[in-house]
C-alpha cells in the first residue's frame, strides 16, 4: 500500500472512495527493559530529550502502523482514512500501542 494513501482525514483529496472495508487495526505491546530503564533514568538526571524512550515509542508506533497496513491489505483495501493512534498502559512498564483507521478502496478522480 502506498503510504501516501493513508491519512488522518476523512477523505483523500483527488480520490473517490469506491468501497469501504471497515475498521482495521494494528496492535503491539511493549515493555521497557531493566537496562533501558536505567539508561532512561540516567538521561533524566540531565533533563531534556529522553532518546531511549523516544526510540521505544517510535518503534512501537511503526510496528502498530505496519500491522494496520497489513490488515488493510488483507481486506483488499488500497488506502486508509481517519487513521489514529492510541496507547494505554496495560500494567506498570507495559504499554499497548494501537494504530487504527477505516480501510477503503479509492480511485483517482
């Protein structure tokens, strides 16, 4: 799927929705390692950007996004509209990241 055809909007400019395939999602659950927590704690002493946690969050979002795309492709879609992310702490130190949207088939206007 062309990632340019994935949007947080309810429509894709220049395209017409020809079929809706329903809600698609990608979910991943991640935990921080003991070493990661130590490195993050050390970084927090000096303040500023906590790159160890940024990398963890980016990796989790990317994985959830790709799983969502795969789910949409399995449904026969070539685009996703109204895409969103959500994250919840399942338990202390364990976070669920969800990417979801509406899978659609679009054609150029």
